[in-house]
């Protein structure tokens, strides 16, 4: 992919957040899952930090080595032609400068967007606003220097970590959202927020693209679009479903020693065709 091609993909991806149709993003964890999503007709793909970490042999939560995360992202972007946004968790760097270097790495791996979260795995569960703002600003500046209009999805972890009561949590989410947007974020991701009334209030208050997670039991895309949600991602859901099926195969094969569990609608030729050389 040339830099001009990557720039065009990034601009296309940004426009997807502001169109009349909600952007539905499946989260891939390797080249195969990414190609399957692309073949199904998705216009863009996200990575799952959990799915990628587990596929690499590490727990989720910043435990996978950064160079392996970058390499996994590069394999995904190489496998598809649609825009790919990478979940880089907290950025894998303690300082804004370190984060900026990592943003350059992930852009050079082919990503045109990132998730960047303000939650931490340290004693303090969430970064001070000033710290989170400095990191978003550093990411934006790094992307600008690389010449790629990176789409930054700023994840806010107040709802995930249940910080504050309902009223203060919403007010702080609004405060952080406005600060993150001013620092260069393109989309706000209140992770863990599932209350539809609160989601609608946040959309109305911010008048900016909002990302929510699509999980079993959530309303469908058409209902979320009516609320004004701009983007829905699936987080680690697809990878966990795939792992559940694999566990079922493992347990049944080991317990019964029978092979009917290996019947599948997808054949070897189908898998080969996914990775056949494509012209253009």
C-alpha cells in the first residue's frame, strides 16, 4: 500500500463516521477473520485487542509484546483492501512521546484508525483528563507528520469501571468527550455504556460521532441508528464465538473420539480462494 492509498483509505474511513448510515465494524483477530469479514461485504474492519492478544498467546490488557501486535496488524491490513482501524488499548507507551512512536508504528503497519483508551491497569483506574488529552494530541501530531489523517476513536472507561454515580459519570463523560474531541479525536467510545436513554442523551449533547459495542441482547443496527449512534463495533465478541466453537470441537473430539464434529460448510477450497492473488 502506498502512502497516497493509505491516506485515501483514512479519508474514506473518516467519512463513514459522518454519513447517513451507521458504520458497523466487525472486529478481526487475524488475517483469516479479516478476509471473511471483508468477503461478507463489510466496508471497514477493526481489530480486537483481546482477539489479537489471545491469538498471539497472551492475555488481553496490554500484555502482548508491542512488536507482535504491530506485526499482527500488518498481516490483517495486508489481507484486505478495506480500511482497518487498530485497537491499541492504552497506546503501549507511558509517555505521550512513546505513544507517538507507537502510533507511527501502527500507521506504517497499514492501519488508518486507532482505539485509544483512557482506562489503565494501574492502581488509578483512569487517567487524569490532562494526561489523556496529551496522549490524544500526541497521536494526532504523529499521524499528521506521517501524512495520514488517522481516525482516533477515544475510548472512555468511566462506565466500564463504574466510576462515580449515574449523574456524575455522565457529566464526566461529556467533559472528557469534549476535551478529547478538541485534542484531535474523531469519535467517542463510552465503553460499557448500554443504557439506550443515556446513549441518546450523549449523542444529543455531544453532536459528535459515538461508538457503542454490539453485544448479544443489544438492539439491532436500525434501532441504534435511530438513536443517532454513528458506529457500532463488536469488540472481542466474534473471537470469543470462534473460540467457543473450537472448544466444543476439542471437548467432543477428546471425549468421543468421533469425527462428525468436523463437518463444516466451509471447505478447503473456500479458504484457499479467500487468499487467492487478487489483481489491482
